[in-house]
């Protein structure tokens, strides 16, 4: 170590103390509003199944139908790769992982739908049955990691029905063993922050009635109207909705077709890559950044059914839309048909496998202060570790291969991905 420099200051300690005191309220507000990502697994998709159709075999049926579609329309890695444009070095690996995923965990997140997709005659019975079946699925190990319902919205015409269905479903869960850790509720067609506040009051009342911990019940907010993006006063209403949720919001889900129709987009052009969709999702993304609320892309309504030629066209479209969303940091989307999930997983697995080696080496170099051809900063190290963790969680990457290239345990990756505020200097183990 060289010569020690003389260090002098001109300000009294009281100056620093006074500045800190003046910013105490801001510090508290930052901690409250921007706690950062919760560090939990985010599913790569959400599957919607009408409440009158959902049964005990739904998840396995989706997996079997997806496997049957592969058997019929892409029976081997080469044919699947040719459809999607996968490189030779990825073809076998991705195809094998897709088939294994469809056997092991075909659905990561399932929503029993009591809104647009519902066509039942007795909603009380269907909601109670959904609660029983979901409870049984978690008990016997056949559940998706995340499951729940989408109830009707808080608009006057259907408000009472939505409230009752939520009550029947949640009560049924408690009567059949309790609230599962993977429980998710989705509130659709939110237009005003006051509707979010009303749903919070509903959940508070339910928690109080059953002696549950305050805040136990969270929910997703579905963005399907232009007013939820831009309020009449010119502000971003979606940002106020997150605040109105009082810490209960877990996600913002983009509703492709309702939102497009709200703006007058012609049916033939309603898609998740339309400029109007990009604008809405960008606002959602900025509003949610740092809050711990995740953003989900919407769906495509082009179904992979019929002739092999049409199935291949639908697969290419879905694969392309999913890869486009991933590049824009929308790590979740909706799948509306069993035929969509082979290309959902193919796109997700290819995305992580293509970038795995470079990301692992960059993170290792950063953690070990080894340098390299990219000068990364702490925030980039956070993004790199999050990328690797997402790949592990969905099955695109194996823990052992990540450990081998990074030299890090899962715990070390977690620390890089979710450091304390102001501390982006986690170290490897």
C-alpha cells in the first residue's frame, strides 16, 4: 500500500445528521413502496380454464394433450426445431426438456375462470367445487405450483356475484384444509384505483372473519382498459392501483383483447405485439419496477389445432411472441390452449439455454473481480443472477451446471438477485 493521504473535511457532523433527518420520511417511503422483488418463483405462464370445465384431471389432461400434439405434429427434435428455427446445438436439449416438462409439470400456474370464460349454470357450486379440487390437488401432489381463481370484476353489474364467488371459494379452501401457499386471486377489468381499494376491503373482512394474518391474501390486477393506463388527469392510473392495493398486489396482467378492443383496434390486429400493447405494457412495467409486483404479458387467440400446416403456423407465431416478450422482460404470459404449452416451454428454454454460458461466466467474473470483455456493474450482476435463477426454476437450466460455471450456490445467487437496498455488492460462496 502506498503513502497515506491526509484526509480533511470542512463540514461538521451535524450537517450530515440534518440531511439524514430531513430525508427520513423519504427513506421510509422508499422502503414501503419499493421493497424490491420478493425473490419467489414467477411462473412462466398462466393457464385459464372455465370454472364449469375445471376438474381433477385438468392439469394432467393439458399435459397429455400437449404431448399428443407433439407426437402428431413434431414427433422428434429435428422436426420441432425445423418448425421453430431452433439451432442444431439446441434442438435435442430443448425438445427433451419440453417433453420432460410436459410429463412432470405441464402447468405452472392455473386460474379457474369465473369471468369471461365462464359458462356454468350454478356459480356457487362451481366455486365450491373448485376450492375442493384445488385443496385435494395440493394435498395429493397433483397441483400446479400456483392455482386460484379469476372472479368477476368490481363493476356494478357483476360486483355482488364476484364478491360472493370469492367468499365461497376462499371459505371452501379453509374448510378443505386451509389456504395453500400457491394461492393466487386475479381481479379483472380494473379501471379505477378505488376498485382495487374495494377488493382490499373485501380481503381484509375475510381475514378478520377467520382470524387470518393481516395481508395473507394477495391478488393480481388485470389491466384491460385504457383508463387503467392513463387516467383523466393524465397520470398513470396503474401506478396508483399498486398503491391502492396496500402491499397486496402480486402482479399486473395485460389483457390483450379487452384492452385492444377498448382502443378500437380491429379484431385482425389485436395481438400482444401491437404498438398499443407495447405502450400499455411499458407503462405497467415502469409502474411496477421495484415494487415487488410482477408484470405478465397477455395471450394469443390463434390456436394450434387442425392440419399440421396450421398447427406449425400457430406454433411459430406463439413461439415468436413469447421470445419477443422475454427479450422485453415480460417473463410470464397467458396460454389459452394445451397446444400452446409446447411452444411456451420451447421459447422459454431456448431463451435461457442460449444465454446461459455467457451469463454464468459474466456473473462469475464479477463476483471474483476477474474482469473480462464486459465491465459489469452491481445492478447488472443482479440481473444476471435473476436470469439464472429463472432458468433453474422453470427447468431450462440444471442447478449443477449453473453451480459448475458460476462457482456459486443457490443461496449466493439469491443474494445477488435480491440484495438489500443500497447494497448491490453481495459476494459468492
